[in-house]
C-alpha cells in the first residue's frame, strides 16, 4: 500500500500538538482523520489545510471522557472511511487527546482523579480496543505521554501518574499486537508552548524562562518539534522501533 493511501486517526487533532501531528502526517503523504471535542471550526480548518496540500482529510467529534460513546464513534468513523476514503480499514492510531490537571495530592478532588483516569488511561484502552478490528496488520499505534511521567512538578502528580500508566500499557500493547505486525510506541513531549493547561508555558514569561534554563537546548518546545516525530514513527523507516518511550523535550531536566 502506498503512503498516499494510508490513513491516520489523530484524537484531539484540532489544535495544539494534535494539529501539528495531523499536518505533519499529511506532509508525509498520509491521509488524516482528526477528532475534536467541542471546536468543530478548528477541526475543519485543519481538514482544509490538509486538503489544500493534496491529501484527503475528515473531522469527527469525539469526547474521550465518554467511553460509552465509543461504539457510536466507531460507527461514524467506519462510515467516513467508506464514504471519504473508499476503505473499511485504517493504518495509524495516535492517542493524543487529553486535558491538563493542576492540583496537589493534598487538594485534588475525586472528580479530577476520575477525569484524568478516564481521559488519559481508560479512554486509551477502550478506544484502542474498539478500533483494533479495523486497524490494518502492520499498522502503528502511538500513545502520547508527557515529560511529566519522568520529571516532577508540584500539582502534576495525577496527570503524570496517568501518563506513566499509559507508558506501561504501551509496552503490553506492543507485546500483544506483535503477532499482527503492529508497532506500538510512546512519544513523551516536554514542556511545549501551546494553549494546553491554560497556556502557562507559552504565556507565562517566568515559567517559560525557567523551563528554558533547565533544558539542554536552552528553550521551551514548540509544536513543530513534536509532530514530525509522530509522523516519522508511521513511516517505513521507523518499522523496527517498537515498545519504546521517545521523549521529545530538548533535554529538559537532565
């Protein structure tokens, strides 16, 4: 199958890192389906940009906190595969969608823990499970973690712990899906200047300066630093990379 007929699904692909991943995948010659939670306009803008570059694209609504809605999403996804791409299968799953949490263990609420668990771990498990029957053998799964699974910052304990869980899950997925030739890896971005977490890294000069000071390459990350790594992991050149955690942080907190 040629690159220009392969299809990637990027959850949370309407903005931030997910948008960059989607555009980077398209530049590699892949077709892309992005999901959005509430900002359909942003998702449609990503679709238009991908189509302008010559690839096919589509956008679907998905709330990864609502695991009960996954069966309905898969039905819509399958319909889009058939109607827009002329197939009933896809090749690359990028589990990117997520939200931030900023509460100390002494203060965090049960609702916040439940939300982090559902979005960042349970959602990844069950969305992947639902999609495995239509993921092509020889495909790729890329789970997005965080530098906060290795580094510690006050207020990020629950978020970091859930990302650590995803990293362990990834190794098990790689083992279980190996017989199908599906490689499963983790990309763990460091601090990136986006609107994630209220845009604190991008918009707070003190935070930005501090992170730059503890990063070997001397600056905070940008979305363009991440998307290309995800896209590379979907190429033939990356076929022997499996069950790995790839931190993309510029050497933060060494």
